[in-house]
């Protein structure tokens, strides 16, 4: 009987492959591949846009100012970022000047993302910000109109859209109805659905 690879083993193998990837132009300027953070066993898989400077320097997604805010919101809602989430991005290498990744770059990197989703097999996919949402729901979407709505992706995985924390950094209010308040409501709903 062959040895069964754990989810973590499978992800490690995929990351190794990704480490030498030069399929798109972003490969030539990156310092580090930013593959993922969190738990391979998580029920929630969160997909952000692309690595920024802090992420490129450390190889870990969502560690800069926006990432710290995301972590705080996650923890405020009673989650553990490390155990409850598997976190990745639409592309694994930083776009120069933090520009939005092109559709071509996203398409070339998609293989890794789809494989990550397949291996983790989450109960809930969280599309964090417009770039991530557009990858799955089409270029025409407007984040303000679809945030908080729920969709089915792949073979019926529940998926929803939340604001990107870099947008929340520019919106400090936590008053009822504010973007930060709405994001917390979204996270509470995500908690409820992921623990069903
Ligand atoms: S962004 Fe993705 S496709 Fe482009 S070089 Fe990096 S890993 Fe490869």
C-alpha cells in the first residue's frame, strides 16, 4: 500500500514547483515566492490580490499594514488566523510598484491557486478585494455591490466577497454600516457557515 500524502505534504510539493516558476514576467523581479500562510487543514481559504513589498521580503502573505489589520479583524471575530485560515493570493510574485496583476499574469499563475484550493478543499472560499473577486466572478463586478453576497464555486463550495484590508486602512470608522463594521459582519457569517 502506498504512503498517503497529507495535505501539507502535497502543498509543500506544489510550493517547491512554484519556487522555480518563471512563467510570467513577475518571476524576474520577485525576491520571494509568496505561496501561503495558515493551516492546510483550515475550513476557510482566503484569496487576496498579490504580494506587496513586505510580503515579497518575507515570503508570507498579508504581513504588512493591511495584513495586520486583516489579522486583527479575524481575531476580533474569534478566529485564529493560523489555524482557521489558509491564506494565499491570485499571483505568487509581487507586481512591480504594487500594480494590479494583469489577467494574463493571473491566468498563468492560476494553476497553483486551483491546485491549492483542490488540496485544502475548504468549506468556504473568501474572495478578498476586487482583484480576487474578478478572477472568479468576472471583470464586470463592482466590489461595493457584491461584498457580503454568497456564491457557489467549483463543486458547490460556498464563497463570499469581503473588502480588501488595504481599502479598510483608508476607512477608519468602525461605526455601524462602515466598511470595517460590514467586514466584521461578513466574518461572523463566514464563521457560522464554515462551522456548519
Ligand atoms: S506570478 Fe505565478 S506564474 Fe508568475 S512567475 Fe510567479 S509563480 Fe510563476
